[in-house]
C-alpha cells in the first residue's frame, strides 16, 4: 500500500527564489548508488583530508581540528546539524548543514580557509537523484548569501572549474565527466605528493571516492564513529520514511512552508557563544 494518490505542493526553496544574477545550477552523472553520494555530502569531516590540496599546511580552520564534534537536530523535513572545530584556545569554526529528505543537502560557503568572510559569500547544495540502483544524476546549485553576492558568468564558470565541473571537464554531449572510473579519474601521482588525492577539483575528488567504493557499498563492513552522526541519522530517517510510505502515510519533507527558508552557514566564533543566537541573522533567508 502506498501513500495517498495526490501531488504534493511545489517546493519553494530559497535558492529557487534567488535571481539568475545570484544563482547557478549544474548537473553531472555519477556511476554509483545515490546514497553513497548523499552520505558524502552530509559528512563534514572528510573535507579535512579529501579536499586538502596542501598536505602539511595545517593553517586551514578545517585542518586545525580534523575530528569535528557534531550535533544533529531532527525536524519535520529531515534535520539540521552543526559541526564544531576548535581552532584556538578561544575560537571555534562552526558549520551549519541542512538535510531535506530524501536527497537534498544545503551548506554554507561563507568563510574562506582561514575563517574570514569571503568577498563572494554564498550557499551551496546538491540533489542526488537516483537514475537506478547503480547510477545517479547530481544537481548542484550555488546562490549568493545576500544581494551583494552578484555572480558574473565568468565567476560561475570559474567556480565550476574549481570543483572539476567546468565546461571542458565533460565528455561532449553528455553529463559525464572526463575524469571517471575508466581512467582512475585522471589521478596525478606527482600531484598526489602535494595533495591528498592527486585529483583536481573538489567535486571530482568526491566523485572519485563515491564511485571508487563500487556501485553499492557493503555497509555491514563499516565501523561508524561520532563524526558519522549525520550519516547515521539520515539512514534511520530514510528507513522510517520508507516504512511510513508502506503504511500509506506521506513521507517527510513535503511541506514547502517548513523548507522555504532553510540555509546553511559557516564562520569562526568565540568558544562558549550560543551559535543559534550568534548566527540567527545569517541563517535568516535573504531572498
């Protein structure tokens, strides 16, 4: 038995309301199950090593503390979660994520590697949409944190090139990246002496791991730890949602009123400060 035969109301996410001058949306193919990509997108700890493009340099706020502490807050759409990294005796790096069921992630890209606000402060996110059990289409969006973050076409392309999804990174006429399993994602062993992966582009690095795990991972072989709290919570919610649909109930995340104003954030703040109060204005919608 399935849920009632009715269409949910259309979504009204903040990134959809941002004007074209402040938003960019792209799409790429991945040769793996959508859940592997979603788990990677909801994990914050991997950015300390996978995306470390300067091995030995620990000045980045994400490399000063490679074991973030997580707090997960369940909601009627999925959850929000916060990671904390201590960067000094008086300060911490705080990053806020949103998980919107079943497969959307939103996170802040406000701060640079040293915790300073970027000139182009923005918010990033993804939808990992299954094609079948073994393939996924990934929709990627970025949008300005406020009206000051107007994005030129040159900036948008440069940002995609930084992730490994520039126009020249695709096999012509497809959504498939030139870096793929058939060529080991063009790993550069000389570059790998300086970076963690030897693969250029943050998204390309993510995809290399997610595809390299095989199309579907045997999760019975895992050893989960505290920094996997967001992944564990997401799995439980998906299982509970599938059971709700079997009972004929609606799954979570259908109400646009509960998701229209969600956004992510990241910044450095004093230890002991209530992050909810400190970030209240930053987490309020601007579009």
